[in-house]
C-alpha cells in the first residue's frame, strides 16, 4: 500500500518498551501515519500538537509516570472523539474492564499483540472515529444553519418593521411637513409692519425641523431597503489594513477631540477580502461612528483581525471591535445591540439603527456577527466573514437534505453506542 492511500487519520501509540513501538511501526506504517512516545507526558504533548488528526490513541497501562488509564482520561478531556485503546497484561485485567465500563477506553487488548487481530481492531477503530467526526460535522452544519436562519429571520423582522413604519409614519410626517412649510408664511402675514419682529427664530426652527424630517425619511428608506435585501455580490478586492487605516483617518479628528485611544492589530497573514466594496466601507464607518458616539473621554478601542478555520475546514476572516466603555443597564443583553432603535447611549436623538445596518451587511455577505459584554465593563463585537464568496448562510431546505443524507450515519452511531 503506497503512502497516498494511507488513512487520513493518525495513530498515537504510547508504550515504555521501545521494541513494542518499533514492531508496531514496522507492521502498520504503510497504512497509517504513526506517532510514538515512551511515556504519557510525551504522548499528551503529541495529542496537543496534532489534535483531531489523531484518530486512535493506543497506550500501555503500566508505564513510568502516568498510567495508560490516566493518559486516556486526559485525552478524553482534550479530544473527546479520539478512539482510546488500552493495552494490558493479564494482571491488569480488572483495570482494563473498569476503564472500558467507565468510558475511558473504547477497547482493550492483551499482550502479546497479534498483528492480524490488531489490524482489524485499528480498522474498526478508524471507522468509529470517522463516524464520530461525521456526527460532529453534522451538528456543526446544523448549528450554522440554525444560526443563519435566526439571522435571516431577524433581517426579515426588520423588514416587516420597516414596512409598518413607512406606512404609519410617512402619513404623519406629511402633515407635519405641510404645517412647517406654511408656518413662516403665516407668521410673516401676522407681523405688524410698524413693529417688525425678528423672524429668525421661526425660520431656524423650520430649518431644523425639516432637517430632522429628512433624516427620519432617510432612515425609513434604508429600513425599507432591508426588507428587500438579498445576498450582496462580492466583486471588490480590498485590503482590510488599508480600509481600517482609511476609516481611522476619516474620523481622526473625532477620535482626538474625544480623547479615545485606538489600537489596531491585523494579522500579517490576513489575505485580500472579496466584498461588496461600498457596503463594506459603510460597515466600517458605522462601527467607528458607534464607538465615537457611545464612548467617553479616555476610553480604549481595540480592533483585531485574523483568519481561522471552522470544523469543516472553511476559512473565515474574523474581525473584532472591543472597547471598555460603559453601556446600558445591568440586565441589558449584548444581543439587544442589533435590535432596531436600541442604543447604548440612551440619548434621545440617537436613532440606534447603525448596528442593525451592520448586522444586515454582514448577513448579506454570508457571515455572522455577535456581541458580548466584557468584564468589568465594555463590549466586544465579533464578525466572521467567509473568505469564499460562494459560501453563504444555508437555507432550511439544504439542511433538511443533508440531514436526510446523514440518516445512515446516525443509525450507525446508535448501533455503536448500544
């Protein structure tokens, strides 16, 4: 069997007898990638280094230092799915039985090991490990799907809200605008020419009122657009470091005036991002505006960005905004941040739709956004954007299709657990 056809999962064999390790490697190195260690401490370090790539941990029971059962217990906490095989001598029979019954060992084998029997056990163990990995993959996909559905429901709810606001508020604003438009003319008609009054107060008030009405109408327009939003076309290649520097420069005066301390830490490995350029730039601007509006003099802002892989191997750009500002009441949930018209500042003139707009933008890029409160105070906002532009929030039908296709996997898992 050539190396290209090896099992993708590795085996770790821990035994304080060098000959046993050498013999094992000779027998199975053509079929599996094998790691060996002569004590539990070194074995555990290999588990930490290789992680989920190790599908089977096979360990002798009696070794210098930690025993095999103790190593398996630590391995179970580190990698719950790893298949654990205990190798014992006849005198360790009771320990082996207890280890299996308590769930620390998947199987136990007696020394001396028969290579044919051991080969069959390893093959079965790898199949069991693959089943557990498939289960976790399915659960991860389900969690991602449900999270995507929640985001989609939230966006749709915002659209329904927008439609209602458009219907009820525009009628009222039309009446208010008509009154304000007529007020200056009516006021001037009533002024006594012999004792003219200064109309500037009324004119300025009219201007301010009109500006506020236009602001409300603009807000309603943006909310209405959200109800018809679909996935954005990601056709613009951007560098996150450059965009952040550009946005920081645009708001440098505001940051300085408020004495806010800004620190940015973008991983040097951060690749170019494929985004909807206009909406992504607007997203960063809104985030800076939120920080400036809600923080107090001397507060700190930390922006971090790096790339990480999920359990399925998909890569995401993870962008985090964290600050140490106080906000809301003690019972306020960080999730409220994305609700329409919720504000951290509680200022009456703050509409509180910026974070909702950010939520929608990330969703339309196929990503997710979450918020959590920091201790003792502060907020951390985490955005996960898939690097693959074709990666998007899965629909419910897709989840059902995949769930049905994995029915055999669930059945197999149930048989193994029985």
